[in-house]
C-alpha cells in the first residue's frame, strides 16, 4: 500500500494522526476490533496501546535525541529500520463512527419489519443480503463488513447473537437467553426450504413459458413434431409444478405454525415473568391482610385525633374573640330591623322625589299654590294623599 499525492509527495505525519485516532478509540485496527473480548467503550480496553502511545512515543523521541536509536543512532537499522517505521501503521482499520451509524440503521430497519419470532432469524448470507444497503453497497455486505457489524451489534449493543451460519436478533427481554437453539435453526431451515421451493416454482413457470413459445414458433414453421415435443414437455413441467405448489403450501403452513408456536413460547415466558413479579409484590409484608387492617385502623384513629384537635382549636378561637355567647336569634332580629329601616328610607326617598316632580310641574304651569310652595308642605300633602 502506498499513500502518495502526485506532485506533492507522501504525508509523513499520517502515522502520528492514526496513532492519535487510535488513542481516542476513533480508529481501531480491524484485527484488534474483532478479537477484543471487552467493549470498545470500556475504559480499560487496549491499555497497552494507550500506554505505548503516552509513554513509548516520548521515550523513543528522547532516545533518538541522545543518538541511541533512530536512523543515525547506535542501534539504528538504516534503511530497513526506516522502512519498517514508515509502514508500521499500514493495515485495515475500523472507523467507529461509521460502524455506529450502520448499526443504528440495521436496528431501525429490523424493528420496523419484526412481526414474529421467525422474523428475527437470518442465515449469514441472508443477513448480508438484507442489510447490504446500510453501508452504501448496491449488493450484499462483504464478509469483512458483515463480521465487523455483527461483532459490534453483539458485543457493544447486545442486540444479536451469531455463529458461522445463523444470525439472531434478540427481543430485548432480559430473561431471554443469548443463544441460538434448535428451534431457531429449525425455523431457519424451514424458511430456507420455502425459499427454495419458491425459486423452483418460478423456474418451472419460466420453463413452461419457454415451451409454449417454442411450440408456437415450431407451428409457424410447420414443424408439428417439434411443437408436440415442446407441448409434451410443458405438460410434464405443469404436473411437476402442481406437485411443487402442493409441497409449498404445506411447508408455508408448517412454517406459520412453527413461528406461531415459537411466539406462544415467548408469550408464556412473559406471563410467567409477570406472574412471578406480581407474586413477589403481593408477598411484601405491607400488603398482607393483617398489615392492611392495622394500617387502615391506624389511619382512622389518626383522622379522628385530627378532627378532635381541629374542633378544639376552633372552639378556643371563638372563646378568644368573645363570640361564644352570641345568640343567633338576636342576630336574626337585628338583621330584620336593618332591612326594614333600609326599606323605609327608600320609600321616603321615593315620596320626596314625587313631591319635587309635582312642584316642578305646577311652577311650570304658573299655578303654584302658596300652601305647597314649601317642601315640607309638599311632603305633608303627598302623605295625606
């Protein structure tokens, strides 16, 4: 591998850039990524490399300055050492950000299509074909890309388990075992058989169409014997197609029942887990009948005490402000008297207004008698009326 820009030359500092990216876990050698047992997000992952970068690089520089190592140093290796130093960073790397993006897209696409237990199981080739577009490929995933992606989904995300033949997406249930069992392999085999039969049916249909086309062409050329041969072959293919369609119907029905049974197992596991959880909650001492009765009795007693305290405070407040000897009957009588007095004042005001209006009318007509010219006389007149 050569990294060189025409007219400029080779970037001599590329090794330092790669070392810096490795120390920050943004770039990881592919072999180290695939063989790592701990998550790449674990702070203790690959401590030797980080220590080598932080301690080894400055130490090597110091030894070069002292003339001990390097191209001109006592222990220098000339051009061979230089060549080895220049190519030490060459190799295949995993760009963590791209793997994270691809894994998110895989999980999003898988979540949108899941309808049952069987939809979470793929053959390795089926996985490559299904998710090839997540890395921008027009075809299936390559072997290297698929291994990196599956390793990341397994170790860092805990979303899949896989082996050399089967890939299984986990449901997210904490009680689910991280393994590929016989049921998973059976579902995958059934699905493979169904897919093969579909391919056979499509192939038989194409061959029948070809026979029909060849028979028609032979008849146009007056080759009756050839046309009969093609029609005879078409009849045999039609009989075989009928058998394959019958087998396909049986296998698809079987696959549907198996997937339904697998889904029933998951449902029953959920029921069992829910029952265990509910039983554990109900077994709590606070939810026992004696404890509930005691708690409710204590609550009633506390409420009664609170009511007594509230009544005592209210009575004490009334005594403090001197309202304990007030007679409600007297208050009612005083209220009625105030109401009558208010009505009387309103009536008198109405009478005064009527007298004033009458006086104004008489003055306007020029016939104001002397005995009603005074307001008091007017009020008396009105009262007598």
